[in-house]
């Protein structure tokens, strides 16, 4: 009597679209920094800033995903406890007789 909770899964097309979008955005920024009419030090500073933003984005995405999975696990545990209580409950049992 356990109810299976359906999980949302992304399609392959969505994953490809996200990867292409990320690649285009990162490539455009790299080209923009490379052809910026400033000195080498300013260009290097912007490149390091871009690298920091990209790595921070991956870290933030991982944290959000981990928290979402944690909430799903807690929800499943709560659902399992409720299922167990409902399975053990006997509405026709009379206490004290």
C-alpha cells in the first residue's frame, strides 16, 4: 500500500539546450573579454572575475539541488510514516473492552 511519488525528470532536449546556452554565453564572454580595448592587467582581472562567477554558479546550483533532494527525502519519510500509521489503524477497534 505504499504510494510511489513520481520524480520530475528533465528531457534530453532540455539538457542539450541548457548545455548549448551555457556554452554560447561563456564563449561570448570570453571573446568579449579577449577583444576588449583595455590593457592586459584589466583583461586578466575580468577573465579571473568571469571564472569566479562561473565556478560560483556551479556551486550555487549544486547547493540548490542538494537542498531540493533533502526536502524530497524528508517528504518521502513523512509519507512512509503516514502510510504506516494508516495501515496499522483499525477504525473498528474498541478501546477498554
